[in-house]
C-alpha cells in the first residue's frame, strides 16, 4: 500500500468504487500560482487515503518542479490496473464522460501548465481511444501541452513502471503536438 508523501495534501477527490474523475493535491512549499494538470489514461488504485506508484511519481515531479497544486485526471475515469479489464465497459458507457469532460474543461482553465501522459491504447479499441483523445484535444483548444517523451506510436509516454525517471522536473518535458 502506498501512502501519500508528507508534502502532499489531498484537497479534493471525486471517486467511488468504479470511477475516479479527479485528484486535487496541494504540494507543500510550492508556488500557489503554479498549477499543474496531468492527464493520463485511466486510474489504477489511488483514492483519498491511498496513493499508488504512478500518482506518487507524478506528485513527486510536480513537487520538485515547484508547483503548489496538481490536478490529476484521465481520458477514461474507470478504475483498472490493467486497462483491458475495463475496456468493453468503458467503451459502452458514454454517460460517464460528461462529468469527466466538464471537470477537465474546468481544470484546463485553471492550470498554468498541462501535461499529457496517456500512453498507447492499452487494451482499448483504437477508434474509442482516438475519440477520447480528440475530445481532450478539443477541450484543450489552443493550450500548449507537454509530455516527458513520445512513444513510437506518437502517444505521450505514461509515468507507470518508472517511465518518468526519478529526479526529472518539468524542465525535462517537451511540447506535445496532437
């Protein structure tokens, strides 16, 4: 079990047993006017009380980069450590995305820097995954986005399995073009 680091205070989280739409974290000693939004694929395990390896890595990097707040959201709000486990259900339930996308729109407006990190389709149907990415692209409008690295298929690398290296900061990220 992962616990949030002592420099993290979870100030808001929207989740239940099946979905997680948002984690909002204040980061100790960071610039309160510096707000990160990180958009990944789908949530794994983290909730109000327990973190997970991916969330820990994201929050550590944003903390080391001096952010005072970090929003963590996803293309697909269904909980699953293995995306293939929820792919069919996620592709059939369109209603869940209205809340997700409204929250994303709100946080896009509030963020000072936006990071994308959803990786490849990870078991989701390519057309479904592409439609979710197009929706996020539409919500982002002309906002610049950043990623750590780009996968061979052109998707922004996901932080899991230590793909976001320890010790990096936001200065190590590159512009991401859809």
